[in-house]
């Protein structure tokens, strides 16, 4: 259920709740993640999505304060369901119980099961307290410590007789992570995190912007300070419109929930809590509410990683140029460390939005100006001629949302200082009680530049693309659901490994059958057709021949909860790649078992994989320790197994231990370069301790 993700994003905007009516059934985050990502792709930032999901789950929406626009952004409700909700609240007054929702037209049992875990009802207010008093008394606070380690020795940790500083890692093999956070829904959020990746050194070196840990992040966010809706200091993100200017650093992309995920929601300014080292602002962001009008302003100044080159100008002066940006966040070797914080990016942005009192429409404008301390001059290539270059970039947009009868219309159009334009237009509609439909059209010029955009796209960024997406969901009964989409796209200019204009299409169909709550069966088929350079040609060739690459994927899954303590899931994945007359295949069999009792919870997996080429690689979501996310890719022939143990040591202290191992039958060396492991197996461990303060 990918649509659940956007609902969880909106939890930050729920109003303060003190004594709340909550559903009796807790949500299993791991099971939710399985449904969020039924088929995985390599170009979606799943770790950022998971971390944000974990952080936001505990902040429910108050049904007496949530707006129609916010409900539309949950992706769990159709336009008629939203309208029925608003009509009931406007005509009958505030809800007295969560279960009053059962009486609403168009709200069936499936809808209630999906949305109830994310709703709350404010039934009372506490006596006023100062901020420091609320901070001291807040129960929603925790300290989390994580350690990750690979048992086998990688080449980068071995001594090198050549003495080359780039032949080994600077630090040890331990991956360390520390996070603290204390928050109350729509009142405040304060937190920090420290991170050191495996291979990075713990060092105090201002010259390389290292102060102990390699990465540190801090945020202090307050809500509803008089007319100030949000005030955030430190690290934060912003999301307005359809993500063409402010995209909050993540994107859902296409998935098994084929109708609601095409529409983005305005989330405003929210604290940055993920551990990724790029895609966020560092400075101050504020939002002021004046009746139906809302205005936001942000200022950010943050160091960026990149490769710097020096050259002499015509009069002999030495000038510096940035040849590439780095977003990996890895600084393990001398070469990687030389890219750390090599330039500074300064951002000044604003948003103005009007929300109609009826809640049926809203509109706004965005503007963002970015300035680099060093000009970016990319190494020229045939496909990157229209990429951004220079020191500054400005981008502005207008957007709207409109609800009319059974339709929800939305759109945003943006233009960058290069005169490139990006536009998204679409709608979601309930054609009947059993059929929902969505349509989205987008166009991004080859010279459209927006640094923080995550608009709907086939590419990883909204640039050099035109496309039309159609999605449908059919629910002939409460037990059966069919989801399908088809997406037609074209790329007017060259791309990496595609040195000519190209086009393609993609479709997916997923059938789910749930005869009872403890049993779910599903089958999913996906096909993607694109173009690629012929494998015999190089980037320096004066002419290029494109060949089609066809990918077929099939996944079948069976989930059964035998009892409240014991459950299992069986899956089979298969794919086929047809490229230049070569027909290759890959498959994977997975068996998961979960057992829980009182303080213990055990989860185990055994999987077999066999793929013929790297193009046949398969992705499989894995259960992991709290605050850790994994969707590894598998290619070759071998097995994969892991055991995850969760134990509540104390009412406030919980421990997670995970051991995972991959064994290959077709190789004696894993990976390459300094990541190389001698031998056919790799064993990884994760230990997490979470203490509720």
C-alpha cells in the first residue's frame, strides 16, 4: 500500500492531542513496509522513505481538525469519501468517536481498516505549560544506538605494501549511528543524529569539516506559535505543490497502488530526520498563517561534496571549477575525503498559498534561488550538454488543487532561469463505487533545472522527459482488488547509455485476494520496454545505434497468519530480459517465518536466487532492526538467509540483533576495488538498542 506513505508524511501536521481515542490494534511497521514496496526498483530512495515512515507513524491526524486537502493527500481515500467526510462534519458538527466514520457513505470496511491506525480524536486539553515544562514531561522521546559490521575483511582494510594512500580506507570497519529525538505532534520536535559509515575515520579536523563523527544533523521545530504555523531551525525539508520546486527530497514513483500515488501533497516545512547526507536544507524555515493565506520563507547555507579542478585563465590566474557533485556521503578513502564540503550552497526560497474556506480548492506559488560558491562546469559529454552549469539557478512555479464532485484535479508548472519548463497535470476520480481512475501528464524540458525537485517521472529526476500515465483500481468485492497502470514516455534528448532521443512504455497489473484477515494472496506482472546503446559501441563513437531492452517481471506471494504468534510468507520472483537477441532469466524463492511471544519476536528468511546477468538482478525487501532498512539486489547464483531477534529487556529498553549471510555458488570473489571480499560469502550484523527516555 504505497499510498500509506504520504498519509504518514501528513502526520506531522496533526494538531496537538493529549487524551486521544486510538484504535485498539497496533500497526506492524514491517508488514506495512512489505505492502509499501511490493516490487522494488533501484532508483527509489527506500531508506529515506523508511526512516521518515518510522518517525511519523506515531503522529495521527485529528479527524476534527484535518482539512479536505490533507485527506486527499493521504492517498487512502477517494474524492467521494473525502466529500462525505467533510459534509458530515460540516452538517453534524465534530465527531464524537472514531467509529462514527462507519456511518459515512462510501466508507467500507476495507477503507476503515486501512485508515484507522492513522487517525485520532482529540477529547480534551491539558492545562497550559511552558515549553520547557512540556519538553521535560514529554513521553515521546528516545535514544537509539546502532552498530553495523561485515565479518569478512574487505580489501580496503588490509595493509598495502605500495604505500598508496588511496589503496585503503582511513577508518575501521564499524558503522556507527546515534540518534536522539523528543517530539509532540504539532507542538515541537527536537533531535540530533551522528553517523560514521564503515571505513570512515573518527577524527576532529575542521579542515575537512569533521568534528568526531563524519556526519551530524540537528533540528529544532516548533508549531502553532500564535500566527506562526511552523518555525524550524537546523536541518529541515520543504514540500509544496507537485514537487517541481520543493520536493522534500524523496519520491514515491510508480508502484502497485496505481491510482492515488500520482498526486503529491503540500507538506510545508518539516524537520529533517533521515541519515542521508544530501537533499535537505540547513538554516531556518518559517511559515505564517493569516486566515486562508499561508506564507513560508526559508534560508539555507550548507556544505556540498564535489570534485574540484584548477586551471589557469588567459592572464595566468588560477581559478577553481566544480566538475561534479557527489551525493554518496561516503568519505572512506583519501580520494573520497578530498570531495568533502568543497563548496557551499546558499538557498533562499518562498511559498505563498491560498486555501479556500470550503476546503475544495487551493493554489500557490513557489520560488527558490540557489547560489554555489564555486561554478559547476561538468566534464563535457554528449548526453549532458543541457545539464546545469554555472554558479546560480532560480526556479519558480504555480500550482493548484481542486475537488469537484468525484474528481480531484491537480497541477504545477515551473520554469528555471535557463528558461526550461516543467509541467505536471492530472486528476483522480471515482468512476463508480468499485472503480477508481487516475491520469497524469508531464513534460520536463531537457534544460529544466530544479535542484530539490522530485516530481513524478520515469527518470530519477524531472528533466528531459514527456509522458502520460493512466492508472485504475477495481474492487468487485471486499476480498478482491485489481490494480493496473500503463505509462508511455519519451526522452527528447540523449541520456546516459542512450545516445539518441528515445521512447518507451511500462505497464503493471496486480491481483490481490484476501478471503479473510489472516490470509492474503497476490500475483503481480510488470513489463518495461526502453532503448539502450548497442553494447558494441562506445561513448566516443560518432554514430550510435539504439536497441530495445524488454524486461518482464512476475511475482506471486502468499501470506498466512496461523495464529497471533506465528505467521509465514512465501514468495517467488521471476524476470526475463531480452536484449540484442539474447534472452536471459532470473528467479528467486523466498520463505519468511515470524514468531512472537511476550518480550520476544523472531523473524527468519531462507532464499534461493539464480540470475543469468546483472540486468536480471532481483530486489527483495528484508525485515531489519528498528531504524534500519534494506532492499538488497541479488545477481548470480546462491542463497540468502537472515535471523532477526527483537527482545524487550526493560519496559524502556529494547534490543534488536540481526545476522544475515549471502553465499554464492558462482564466484570466489565478492564485489571489486576496495570493497572486494575474498571468498564466496558475506556476513553482516546489525545491533540496535532503543531506550525510551
